[in-house]
């Protein structure tokens, strides 16, 4: 059973534990723990990832700012 990481202290503790057992063999209890910690860390970090901008929207905005049309490209 895994417990979700819910705060910065738990996050840093999980990172430290992962650092300690990073090279454990898969299929061992510690190897399973590595996989679980990675999943938990990714889930905790996900809301903090910046949203990627829409590339088409960025191009359209740049064109508008320069008063260019598509044909000017």
C-alpha cells in the first residue's frame, strides 16, 4: 500500500529515500519501493508543472503584435 505525498516535508523525505535506494534491483522489496516512490513523486509534482503554451496561439499573438499576416511569414 502506498501513501500519497501531501506536503513538502514528505516530498523531501521521499526524495532522500529514493536517493538511498535508487539502484536497488527490480523485483526486490527495495526495487518495488523505488517504483512506488517514483510514482508518488510524479503525482506530487504534477500540479506544480507549468502549463505549456499553445504554439499556434503564440505564433498568432506574435503576428498580431507585429501587424503581420500569415503571408508575411
